[in-house]
C-alpha cells in the first residue's frame, strides 16, 4: 500500500508538526508513505470565496501529483472533503475525470476505516475536548451529526480511546461551527469572532486542558480567539495525540 | 391567454427532469399503549385527557371540570348541559360569549395528541371562539400516527375539518409559552 | 471587505446581551427540534420521503395544478391565478372591493409579505389587521418579521409592553407575556368580530381533494375564517402535495422541525366555502416557474417554510433577521433572495460559513449550503464579487500553481511572522479584529521533508517491515 501524504498549505506553513505526526503514525503502521514535494493547495479557499475557476488548475495538478498512489491521506478533514466533494465537479468542467476523489482520506478516517488500527503506544494523560469540525462531521461523517437521527458514533473518539490516559470530553452544541469558514472569517469578522468565542467557551466549560480535532484550520481560528482573550486552553491536532508514543 | 394558461404553459416548458413519486411506506412509530401515549402528549400541549369510567355520567363529569361555565354550546344529543345549539344560530358572531363548547372527535393520534374534528355543526367557530373546549373521543379510535389517521380520515362531505392538539397557544413574546392565544384556553378530551 | 450583511451583523453583535439571548433562544428551539426528531426512529426516512414527494410534485406541477384547481372549483372554491405579485395584489383587492370589505383580518402569510400586499390594500382604503400575535406586534410597530415562524423573535418583552401601553392601553411597566397575550386576545377578538373578510396563507394544497391546509398554534386563521363570510387564500404554487397520504408525511415533519412540537395546535383543512359564504384561492407564480428551470436551485421549491434552517444557522442566530436584505432571512432566505434578484440581494451570500447544518435539519433535504456555495461562484459574473477576495484568490492561484514559488514563500514566511498564513495576508485587519494571528513555523513541513528531518520511529518501523 503506497500512500501519498497530502499536507495542506497552511498546515505546511503553520503546523508542520501535524504533518510530522501524520507521517510517524502512517510509518509506524507499516505503510509506505511518500510526500510529493510539488503539492501546494487543494483550492478550497478560493472556491469557498466564490472563485472556483481559480481552483481548477490546482485541482488538475493535485490529481496529477497524487495519481500514482493507492491512497491520498491528509491531516485536514476540510481539505480532504473539498477534494472528495468538489474536485470531480471542477475537473468535469475541463473534461477530466477526477481520479483522486475516490481514494483520498482524512487521516482519522483512514486509520479508523482502512487501517483499522486497534492499538497505539504512548500515553497522553490529559483532558481533551473534541472539536467536531463541520466538514469532518457533515461531509466526511467522522461522527454522527447532531441534527441526524442516526446511530451515534465518533471515529475521533474511537481513535483517542486507544491512547492511554486520555480523558475525552465534548462541548455543548457538540458540532456547532467555530466560525472559521475560510474567507468567511475575514469577510464576516464580527460573526466569525463571536462564533469562535462561543465555541472556545463551550470547550473550556468541559474542564479540558486541550481542544483537539481533525481540522487545524478550526484549531487555528479558535487559538487566535483564545490567545486574544488570554483564555486558559491549549490546542493540539488529534494526530499529535495519537502519535504521542512515537 | 389567461394567467392560468400562461402559468401552466410556463411550468410545463420549464420542467426538465421528472422525478417519480415514491412509494410511501414509512415504517412509522407504534405504541404499546396508545391511550397512555395520547394522554401524555396531550398533557405536554397544555391539554388533558380523561377516561370516562363505566359508572360515571358524561354530563356530570364535564360539569365537574367546568363549574363556572354558563354558556355551553353543543349540538351533540348526549350533552344535556348545553345551553346553545350552534346549529340553530343565525350568526356565528353571536357565539362570542360561549364559555364552553363540546364537540365530537373522530380520530385521536397517539404520536401528537391531535384529534380529528370534522365540521359536523353549522357554525364551526365554536371550536375556536369558546373559552374552553371539550372533545369527546372514542378511545378505540386512537391510532398510532398521522399516516394511520389520514388513511381513515372521513371528511363527511363537510366544508372543513381540523386536527386539534391541545389548547390555543403562542410563544411570540420572547418564546414564553402562553396558553390561550385566540382559541380555547383549555382543552379536555374525554375518552369514552 | 464587507457586505450589507456584515455591517448589519456588526451592529447586532454590538448589543452583546441581545445577541446572546437571540443565539441561545433560537438554539433552544433547535434543541427542542432535535429532541422530537430523535423520538421518531423513522425521522430520516420521513425526510427522505418528503424530499422525494416534493421533487415529484414540483416536476409534475402542471398536472397537479390542473388537478388541484379542478378539484377546488368542484368544491365551490373560486380559483384565481397570479403570474406575479402585482397581479396577486390586484386580484385580492378586486375581490375585497367587490364585497365592500372595509376590514380584513389576516393570518400569517409569508407570500403576502413577498407580494407587499398590506401596503397595497391600505393605500386603497382597506383596513388590514394581522392576527398572529407576533405579526400584530410588528404591524403595530411598523416593522417586518425577522424570522418566518417566530416573527418577533428580535424583540424583548419590555418593548412589547411599551408598545401595548401605547396602543392597547395596558398597565404601565407590565411586560408579563401572559398579561400581554391576554390583552392582545381581547383586542384581536374585537377585530375578528368586526372584520368583513379573512385571509390566510396555505401550508399545503392537496391536489386530490382540493383541501387548503393551514397550520397554526394560535387558532387565528380559524377564528377569522369561521366568522367571516369571505375567505381568501393566497398560495404559492409550490405548496401542492399529491394527496392526503403524502400530506401525512409533511404534517409529521413541519411542526417538529419548526418549533419542536409534535404537531401544531390546529391543522385545518379548508375544503369548501362556509355556508352562504365565499372562498377564493389565489395561486401565485411570481418567479416560481423560473426556478423550476434552474437545476442548481430547483430544490428551493421544496421548502415548507418551517424556519429550521434559521434556528440552526450559527450566523443567523448571531446576526438576527434584519441583517439580511431579503425579507426571508437565514439559509433559505439567502437562496430565495438570489433567485428573486441576484443584483439586489447578493449582500446576503457572505452570511454563511458553509457549516452545512442547515442541510441536515431541513425536513425536505434542500441542499441549502451547496446552493450558497454555487451562488458565490456566480457573484463575479453579476459584478458583485468582493474585489479584495478576488485579488486574494487570483494571488493564491498564482502562487499555488507554482510549487517552487510556494516553497520559497514557505521559507520566507517565518521572517514575516506578524503575517497570517499566505492566503489571508491581505485581510490582516479583519482577521486581527478579535483574533491573534497564527505564527509561521520556523521550518515548514516541505523544508523539513527536503532536509530529511521527517522520519518515522525507525525501530517500530522495522518491526512492521
């Protein structure tokens, strides 16, 4: 099994440790991991802002770069969801059949559904509050969306339970948006900040020391809010907890 | 071309892909004790359901619940305490002072405590204008859900019919629930 | 970078106490909706069936309109057809005028809001009285609804108390909701008793039987139509369902989705005119037939106006109904406004973080968020795209298309650590409003990789090989 590691642009620049943790996890599980160096961005920021045409060349490049792998795996639910849900439509406009959309996975769903990992080394003796991100929940089904009457599940919870010492919490309004939303965060700053403050507050109310989740973009937004308000909470991507023994 | 013809032609012309009608076979909720479910939901709506016991007199039971009621409207033959027959009223506006109206319901629905009341009276306004409303319902006529209710709905060739679930209510001021907006301030369903 | 929505949202949020109350109160309605939805094991099956029934009905609408109008006419209802708002208003006025109506009582109808019927009738000398409590409060205040189901949700009880003191002579400083509701009951009872005609909207039209189905909690629609000899129904043509069997599905979904009640207090079926009276039905197109041809937005025609998408929308809850420029706010309103006029209502398209919660609560499964995403793609062609977002998108494309440039940028970035990640660098101020900027790592993942610093846990790795 050959996996192409997809490290979204902002993770690359701001949270390389999330990429490193992802690599370590996959490598530990015996997977042949490669990082194609010419990758840049999936195109979601432009598309969500209304400039899908600017994302088309990036989608085409993405598809070419990752074509030779059995799976494409990335530590960002939102970016993965964009490739899976939107790249086929974007590439259709160019008369190109998308080949990666069917084999791309967020690292949590990959570990949970494909590798079916059932034990991990290491300890993380901390209280964490799971941030169920919108695209993780409602596009990738990483957990049962709170609006739906379907059996309850959470892939992130299942994975975190493999790490010794983790105490798992979830906030009130369990999967409400944190207010990031790409360019929404800067086009509607008041609403976005207000959503972020409410979300961080709900996480803090659980008594957790860390907010963790599958989307660094949400974590980045909430971290910005928490730092501005000097709130006593830390942030960590779920892969970093899962790789704590590696 | 009439507006109707224009609209229909436009609609026809604009429909691109036609979708099939699904088979409506909902695996809908059933209750082991429909009467208990009906009663419990009715209570949450601010209404009340009581079962008439074999040794109880219907008129006395209603009277005991509404001791103050003076003007009582009903066209049901078994309601001897009625003071007004809405079928003999020339003008519905004259029914404004009714304290209590008593009507017959035909279907009760356990899932939401609504009762089907077809307009089997000349002036249906009694169902809404009375301060309090009593609906008589045969407890064998309580069904599980709305699918069952609509499947056996009888309109009796009437002009109007209504499912009533609890008393009139509103929460338009700060979402604070207030019972008795325009219609009945209280609803009693007597299960016979 | 800001839209009219952005600016109005700023003002709404500036009153933090009000924003918090509004947010929490509407989320409480969402919680109630969740609770009743979870009580029905068949909930998702219902939503799916409702979606299919509506898709079927609207794509066979010509047939159902014929069936419905034929049936209604056979029931003695006089059916009128209005291509647009103007024709609708003219028809209603003509009916009222020919019956010498001086006072009309109305129950809640978003369609008559859409058509601006009230001012049209008032200009022509007809007294129009809204009878839904929330609508009446707003009418007395000369305001529009800020929510389609809870029209006065933006008001506090003290404001209603003040209004009633002035208009209904209630006690000074008494803002108890029960007291105020009783006062409105007495006041509106008089209006019902003295009205010459009653008007209602329609939640559903049943093609097979000709029934007009109206759902209320207050009983105001029934009070009006049971007293008055003249009943006029205004109905958008997408409100049809094929038959009573189909209707059952929707009566189970509507109130649960809207307010978290298992059903509304009154689900009224109007089939024939009152004895000795008249019942008129105005079937309105007003742009709906155009939406039928629009495959990207056709699903808006499934809407049953429950308002669940507003209650769940994290943006609506924190910005209020008046922050939107279209008369219907929230996710469905963003889309309906764009269908009405993209040039006029594009300011609402920013009011969405693409969280997709609306899609999940919608009882008829309208793809609300996907549609907003699609509208964003078109803003540029309407000349309504934000120039800054455009520059940023063009800039990002330029950089991301050039991996070498991107990696060079990654290397430079830490030196400019006061800047956010590359693609927001033009939006510094807006990000900085309530958030600290993220700091670039001293080495990006790409450069760690290039330097061979991304390594696995060798020993364990070997175990697996």
